[in-house]
C-alpha cells in the first residue's frame, strides 16, 4: 500500500474512533433529534457517513468505481 494510502487509512481510523466515542451512548431520542424542521436527524447523518465509509471509500482505495 502506498504511503499516501496509508496516511488516508490512518486518518480515517482516527475519525471513526472519534465518531464511535461520540455516538456510542446516544439514546433513540438523541438520534432522532434535528436542529430544525428542514434538517436531517442525527440518525440520517450517521447513516450517510456509514454509506460513505462502506461504499465510496473502498472504491477510492481500490481505484475501482464498480466495486
């Protein structure tokens, strides 16, 4: 794995660890909170982040957009 890819992987892991610590004890009410009627809920935002991590980053890392 290239040095650049290793750096991206390390920063991604740091971000995921922080996200896990920040969200692991959220209640269902907290997950369903949104700042205003037009905003997404915390749950929706976390779902979006999860999709980015599990779908798009592997495609970038592999250099294969069909992955």
